[in-house]
């Protein structure tokens, strides 16, 4: 069962030798038996359109196991695409290959690789150690709101969200960020309240606030001033208590 703010873990295996791909999947299944996290394994035989689309649109927390050379492209090119084109610096990338001579080149490209594993040198023990690192990061990472909007994956750190309100005459919401940027979110207030954590408080039928950003709650004016200077005045009188519980009133 996923907790609020927790996302499925997707292990993305790209290996053109089917026997090895299946072995990696089986080892992941064994490894994940000690965790109570939802996960899946997605297997690809090359860096094709299907792989690229999955990397681009899937909002899970991804752990990539990439072979350097396949009949359909290079694992290093795929890693570069994930980091630079998709701007995904959250997913974990492990290179598994028999071409050990690419090791220094791979780390020299500054792709934030978890590990470079030689298939011919105690591959499985090394894989388990790398997976341990991935799970430690997963368990301690800052929580983020992941979603797809217009075929682009967004990964917004909870700490960056000041408040959220419903877009007028729409089912969408608007995220108000700490730098005062705004971003559309393709979902409802009700759905957000199901997935966000306890720092987020619903203050009206159409607004949610991040209590960490409250600077002042003016009871008389029934408005909240946030630390970045923005003000929200759509506070429901029925929901005052939730605000008062999270800030010292003035």
C-alpha cells in the first residue's frame, strides 16, 4: 500500500540478451522482498521509441539498468537523454556492460551514475549493492509531486509549493511556487489531498496551503500571508481551525 506522496518504483531494464534481462528481473524481485514498496519491472531490448516514450511520460520513481551496447542504440546516449533532454536528475542510473573500457568515459560525462557494473565480474553482488544505494536514496529523498502535463513529466518538490488553488471553470489546479511562478496541474483538489502529506492543509473547497510557508494568519481579514509575500484570501470560515493549528495567530 502506497503512503501519501509515495510513488511506484519502476525498474527499467534495457538489455538485448533476454536471458540476462530475465536474470536481472529475478534478482530485483529477490531484492525487493525485504521492502514494503510497490514496484514493477519494465524490460526493453533496445533504446527505441517505446523506451524513449516510457522515460518521457512515466511518473514513477525510476531505477534504470542500462546496457551500453544494444542493436538499438547506446546506454550512455540513453543516460544522456534522461539527464539532459528530459532534465531528469532524480531517477537512478546503473550501467551494466561487458565493455569495461567505457567506464571512465561513462563517469566522465557527469551523468550521475550510481554504478558501472562489469557483467563478467561478480555482476549480481555488485547489482545488489547498487540497488541498496538506490533504495537508501528513495527512502530519504525529498517528497515531490510528479505529474504529466502536455507530454512532459514534472517533478515539483513539495518544499517549492506555497499554495494550490482550483482554476476557475476548469478541473485543473494551479500550483503557486516559492519563486512566485505558477504551473497548471491536471487534477482536482480532492485528488491532491489524497496524495499530499500532512504539511498541506485544505483551507477552502478550492484551495490548499503548504503550512510550512505560512508567515501570518490574519483572523480579522481571514487571510494568509506567506513567507514569499503572497496572500491568499479565500479561507473558508469553517476551516479556520486547520490554519490556526499550523501557525501562531496575530
